[in-house]
């Protein structure tokens, strides 16, 4: 009986050990996202702080329009006028959002961009594509060329709006590259951070009643998801793509782009993005390592005067690192590399080396400069002057000797 109790006890203990070992314990700062693909990048450093299947191909839905918008801005003036064609509005499947626009309508590029990026109007996308690229196919070629220039490796677009097509795909990482490039444009940044915009009256629609409201809840002051640090940029939804959202946020010197592709519900693209943004700012911060002008090292300069031989090396610029708050940045030892054979004379501000810090996988560096002028020791100056005089005298003697020899050779003996 005792043996049976002992065996049962041992089995129970073994099961506890196994279950404990196989149970994942999540740290306070760990993040889990349910979307098909997700990404957080700090844009100033390019550091990825969270990723999930970021190189897997996914359908982008209307986040496609980010590239459409930036290409339009780069190739048009905002007050340019486009004319709505029949083809621009006749190929939009039922259920897709429209402004609406009307055949023959003359409308500014500015109004089309607001319709495109706020309401996500698919007819506006086609009008812009025809205006900029001559046709949808021509504009798609421009899109793919631009994506390639930005470093996208797994992206192919066949339309300007993300209406579903099996040959229209991208990745979370590629959409980050496109969004990071686009959001640096102040015109686009202003558009995507706007909540509401009313289209101007036109020849085909004289009323001022077409109000474009941003589908991004983060820029809606009346929405529970509103967040003043978020600058946009675009939502997207189709049955095949799921729910997509890309945001740009900036606070305390940090700027993060988040990408969510294939979230399960319309609400989850916002809730998961909110969680990602909170994770980024809760766990990462900027830490000042050095101020410009800080003394980094003191060296003794060869061939210098006694008064100036002790030289401080100062840093050329501020060094500020972006890192996980758990990292003790002030305890990281720098790498200092000085130029070979430092000797007098040295000018104030002359570059004499570099200082490098590797913080959380990112290298930060600055120049090391001479804080003061370093004079050449008089003894060496006298030697140099003496050597110079000797060379000059020697040269003159050689010239005189050569002339004297030439004169002797020219004497005729009778």
C-alpha cells in the first residue's frame, strides 16, 4: 500500500514539473498580438521592437492608398484639377466605399486626397491614378517602381486602392518602409491627421455636403480610442485582407510606426494597435549619454609645449540613445578610436578620433575634437627652422658650384 502511495505521489510530482516547464511565463513588458502580421519600429533609429510574421505576404486592402497619396503629392500641385472619367467610377465592386464622384466632375487634387485618405474613397483613388499615371496600369507601374526604390522586397500592386486582387499583396515590413517614407511629407501628414474635411462644390456637385470623416478612430476627438500623440495614418478592410491599420505616433522624442495586417475584427485593429503603442512607450525611452562639448578623455600630445601638451578631447555632438528602459545606458563602456600619431601642432576643434556606443544593438557615434590649440615645442621649431636654413644654404652652394664648374669648362686654352 505504501509503495502504491509513493508511486502515485511521484507521478503527481512529475506531472507538476512537466506542466510547470511547459507553461510559458510572460514578463510584464512582453507583447502578444493576434493579427496575422504586426510590427513596431522606432523610426529615428529604424529599430524593430516587436515583430510578427513581418515578411509574410498579406493583402493590404486600403492601406495601399498611402503609396497612392504620396505618389500623387510628389507629382501634382494641390490646386491642380482632375476630371472624373467613366472608367474611374464604373469598375468599383459593390460594397466598396466611394466619395461619391460623378462622371465629368472637375475636382482639385487636394479634395481627392482628402477623400482618399479620410473616407477611403475608392473612386478618388482611380481618378488620381488616371490623372497621375495616365491609366490604372500606368499608375500601378509607378507604385511598384517606387516600392522597389524604398526597399520593398515582397510587394506587388495592381491598383491604387487595395480592391482585392490575388496579385495585389505586400508585407508588414514593406508597408512600414512605405509609411515611414510617406509620413515624412508634411502635406500627407496634415491630411492623415485630420478627422473631418468637406469637399468643395464642383461643376457636377454644387452642394457643400460631401463630408469626409477619417476612418481612423485614433484621430477622432469624440472616439474612445482618440490619442493626441497619433498622427494617422490609414485603415483598411476587405474580407480577404481582414482588418488593417498603420499608425504613426510621436512623444518625448520617440516616433513609432505600428503596422497591423489581418486583425480579426474592426475593433481589434484599434485595440491591438493601442496595446502596441502602449508597449512601445512603456518600455522604451531616450537617454542622454553625452552633451556636446563634454570632456571624454585627456591626452598628452607629443612635441607640444609644456603649457599646451595636456589636451582635453571633447565630443562634437550630443549622443542620445533609444533603448529599453531596463538597460542601464550609463554603465555601457564606449569604444574610443583615436587617429595615429597625434602630435603638435593641433588646431582648436581639430578632429582627433571618434567615440562609439553600442546600445541595444544600435551604434551611436560622434567625433572627438581638440578642446584647445596645441603649440609645437620651441625646440622642435628651432630644429625645423635650422633644417630649413640648412637646406636653403645647401641648395645655394650647389647652384654656385654648378655655375663655377660651368665657367671653368667654358675657359679656352690657347
